[in-house]
C-alpha cells in the first residue's frame, strides 16, 4: 500500500501522493491520488510568480551521487501576482508559470528569433544563468551559494 508522502512540486504548491483523494484538486491515476495544496505568500520576482527548472542526474542512491547541470530555465507568470480570490482564481496568467499557458497571453515576451533559451531580461522564459547574473548585478546577491 502506498504511504502518503509529500513532494515539493514548486515554490507555491505541495503535492501529496496517497491512496485516497481529499481535496477538490485531487487527481487519480490508477488508484493513486495526486493531492495539491497551495501555499500562501509565494516567492515573487518583480511582482511575478516564477519557477526554476533545474536539471539533475542521479547516478546512485547508495551512496547518493547527484550531478547538477550548470544551467536551466526560469519561467515567469505574465501578470502581476495577486492573492487568490474568487475574482482571479481562474486567471492562469497570474498563478501559473507554464510556458504552454503563458505563451498565449497578449503580453507574453519571448526570445528574439524564437530561441528556446533567452538572454533577454524582459522575457518570460530565460536561462538561469541570465537570471542569476541579474540578481548579482541588481541586488548584489551571491548566487554561487545557491
């Protein structure tokens, strides 16, 4: 039997696997439920929700051996964040960072020439390297420690 276990799926949501659904956001696949719980006060950057897509390779579990790729993606929502309310809870452009959703927003900014990785600070999808460089330059943060 599957034990309930928490997995952090983003900065603003936790996903739980269990054998029973317990919320309106429960999704069942083959008898296993994926239950989501939104967290309040998500991390924001310049008023936008964002997520970091980081790539890792796990080559061994005992001993644990993990390789972290030097780059990845940062994806931003296309509308400024507002706390979830009855009026905006269905506005995916505020609450989600998915490229497939946000590319349809009138204000979505993509890279020039349609490149996947972006080195443009105004884009809603860009490389982590560029994002970290911006944090270092604008806010004097030491991103090497991240």
